[in-house]
């Protein structure tokens, strides 16, 4: 298999995320359906959180074992621990401050355009239109896309590194497995958009798809060139922090929507969907 063919397949594995994006264009879904979609997306992300944390922490534990046996050094192990902790904090706390900055920016833009004392009906309507681009559902969808993108970059690294070691059959199986896995992630991105009063444009959905799925291609490209455990751990920890932040936000949305039974059924459906697609990846030997 040529490098171009491998990169093309890596891109396809990431872009299967687009399969779930049209759900975001559903027109005025019923409240119970909204609650179920939100809960299922949360379940998918709960699975991803477990998957990302375990995948990122396993190399750290392995480094500790090899340091005990003298194969690697303790400073190397300490560096991996620091990388994991710092990137996890950056992914989680960074989004807290980013979300606060976005909210302040939206408020400031409204005041700059209309002034703090403006009160005309037309101005309130325009202000709502200005703030809609930065609405909570859109910001949440963006955060989910970023977290999934970081996770998919690490998946791309696994594909590229398998090819770099000459394990082409493993790389192909990983592409198939990750492709199926990513198909469920697109749904997780757009679930918050079903809460919005305004339908997202196809352009917005395409942008979210590129943010979430495009890094698989980039990871495949970079993974072919070099293998670096610290980079792999760092991106997984960043992904874990951002996904954890989003899970908390989606649970807040679920609390507002109510429907406790649907929340649990949706969580179960999302988690089981994650494990089902993960079995394909594990069957590939990853």
C-alpha cells in the first residue's frame, strides 16, 4: 500500500463522522426525543472518556514498570506523568475559561453595537441574532468537536505508527474500526444543536465535521513520520479533559429537560454503542 493510499484511508476513517451530522438539522424534535438524543450523546462521550483515559494512562503505567526493571529511567516516567496531568488540566480547565471568555465577548459585542442604554424592539431582535452565533448549543457542539478531534488525532497516530512499523494489515483494520467508531461520534457533536431554536447551517455542520474528523488524517500523516509516546499521551489527556467538561455540560442540559428514565436509557444506549464499535477496533489487535 502506498503512502497516498494509506493517507486517503485515514481521511475516510475520520470523515465517517459526517454520517451522524445531519441529525442536527432535525426540525423541532419533540421534547422526549430531545432528551433521548442528548442522553445518548452523553453516553457516547462517557464511553469515550473511559476509552481515552485508559488509553492515555496505560503507557504511563508501562513506563513505571520498565523504570522499576531498569529498562527506562525514572525521569522519563515522571515526564510522562507530568505530561498527562498538565494536558488533562489544560483540556478541562482551559475550556472553562474559554467558555467564560466567549460569553463575555458576546455580551461586549452587543453593547458595542447597540450601547448599554438602547432599548428599541428592533435592537433587541438584532442583539439576539448577533448572540445566536455564539449560543450555548453551538458552543457546546464546538467543544465536543474539539474534544473528539483531539481523540481522533491520537487514533490517527496509531494508524500511522502501525504503517511505519510495516504492519499494513493492522493499519487497515484500525482504519475500518476507527471509521465505524467515528460514525457514532458525529451524532454526539450535533445532539446539543437539537436544543437550539434555529437550525444550524450545512456550513456549520461541515466545519464541526472537519474539526472532529479531520485530525484523524493529520494523525495518520504525522504517525508515519515518527513515534513519540509523550505526544500520544498529551493529545489523549487533552481530549479527556475536554470530553469531561462537555459531559458535565450535557448532564446540566439533561437536568433541565427532565425525563429521568429516558436519560438512563439514552446513557445506556450511548455507552453500549461505544463498546460495540470498540470491539471492532479490539478485534484488529489495537
